[in-house]
């Protein structure tokens, strides 16, 4: 499918931010491990989160999916072994978190996914699980999916590098609470994307599990505990809202985005600081954000090491800004759905943007024109490139993948005054 984005002028309206993908993943997985029935209100129904829902069902949770909520009857930590190979499609979050969770199930569990998922590096978590009693291997011996996991998570001490994926840390902590012995997990090297682990600890705490963190030694400690069912509401997603914020910033006008919480632990809420530095006006209330702009942005220097998912959005804004935008600290973005540093640079270059790729980011010198670009199967790249289209017009090929995280993206954008159409 092709998304045709036409040059648009002015944006206005009130819109609700999509539910958080990260919080939906964590909530449904942890609720599935809990004792009792949890009601998850306003979950994100997207391809990625439904991969987690389906995986949780295979491990013994009973989940009812309704219009505005999911009813999750947990397995109480007594997991069953899936009857077949689990295809998690493109969901790296499902793969990474459920790899440790599978260590709590008897016998063998097998995970696979699409072509993109099979390029994701997993060796660090496979190595970290071994001292904890879990035998987990790459079926092809290359440290990438398919992944085979043999149950036996007993707890103990282990370590994992902090500079590859924070989801590895979240994965072990979530499962570690149900191990028969205490867990100690040391984070070695640089600890990137820390806010995502904070989100994990936040959800674990809501379901009754306490984790102790020694910040000096970078060691997490989890004693054997049980998750207890609760009623839990999913907050809005700052990652997805970044495209709404970005549209207002580049087009000019004023929008209000509801369901964005001022006290959110999401690292991607830094998008508000970024567009403010670039020239937009931001007003933050307890549960909503107002963005006002004249459409004229200036380049900035920004370190995104705690918010790598913002790389596509910020690179698009940089392409439309006056002056140079320097993005750094996101070497780990090379291990997302695509090598996002490379694919962002490639596609912006097709639109005439002067881009200099760096090991941990890029320098964007602006200069943009209309053209045809490719999504590389990356949902965030589609939505970020659409922001450029609102200024100059673009056609984005293989664009239907936006539904991984923002299923009604074109409809929401059009309701605010943008002009885009999805064609098969």
C-alpha cells in the first residue's frame, strides 16, 4: 500500500493520543502472570500488542478482548507450554519479554517472526538467562530468532550489557519475580533507554511486585513474589503522539492532545522539549498538551539515548528546520525494526536532504523536496516521513505498516486538517 501525503497548511483540533504500546505490552504480559482477573482499560489494539496477547494466551492466560478493555485471567505463575511455535510477527517487545517468561514454563517453547524480526540480536539475553537456570538458544546459532527456550528459571545472579536493549533487562525482571530463588541482575556498561525499565518497574509495582535497584552498583534485586490482579488503565503514548506534535510544529496552527500525562515515566515525552527548542510553543497540563506553532522551525543538537524511538520524528523535523540538526546517542537505534539511522538517512536523501550519517546518529542540514520514499517495513519511518510530506508532498511505499503502533493514523491526521490517503 502507498500513503500519498499532500502539501497541507494549518492544523487545528482536539485529539486523544493513542494508548501506549509499551505500557500495553507490559500490562497484558504481567496481568497474564497474576493471580486473579485484571481489567485493562484502553489498551492499544495493534499488530504488535496483539502478538503479546496471543502469546500470553498460549502460556495459559484466559484473555477476553472487548471494545474498550481486555479482561485478563492470569495463570498465577503456573504457565503451560505452547502447543506450537509462537509467531510474534514483527514484535520485538513480545519476543524479548516472552523469552524470559518462557523460562517459567515446563519443557520447550519456540519463538519466530517475520523477516525483520529474524535480524534482531538476542544473544545477550540468551547468555544472561543461562546462569538463572534457563537454556535458551538461537536455532540457527547466530544469536537471532528463531529462539528455543527450555524452562527452568530458578533465579540467582546474572549480568547483562545495558547498551543494547533495555527490553532485555525488563524481560528478566518481569519473569524473575516468579522464580523460586531471589534474582540479582547487574547492568554492565552504559545503561541506555533507562526510562523504559522505569516503565516496567512501574507496571510491576501496580501488580504488587517490588524491585530494589542499587544505582551505584547498577544491580536490580527481586525476591520471589506473586503478581496480583488489578484494574489498570493504559496511558497515552508519547511515541505515537510525537507525529501529532510534529505535524503541528511543521504545519503551523494549534492542537490539543489529550491522554498525555504530565508525570508519565515515558522517555519519549522529551519530544515536547525538542519541538519547544525548535520554535513551537508547548503548554502542558496534568493530562493534556497544547502545541502552537507558526510552522517555522530551527535546527538543534539533541541526544536521544533515552528516547531512540524519536529518531525518525526528529530527523524529519530536522529536515524541515532552518539550520543544522545534530542527533546523537542512538547507536542502539540500528537494532530496531530496521537500522533506523541508515534508513532515515537513505529516505531523507531521496527527498534532497543533506544528511551525514554518523555511528550514533546523524547531522541534517535541511534542503527538502517532493519525492517517493520507502518505509522499509518500519511503522515509525512511515509516520515520520509523512511529516515531510505535509510540507512538500510525498508518496510512501509499503506504508500500511503504520498499524503496528497507530492503527488509525491517516484518519486521525486528516481529522486535524492534514491531507493524506492510503491507496492499495
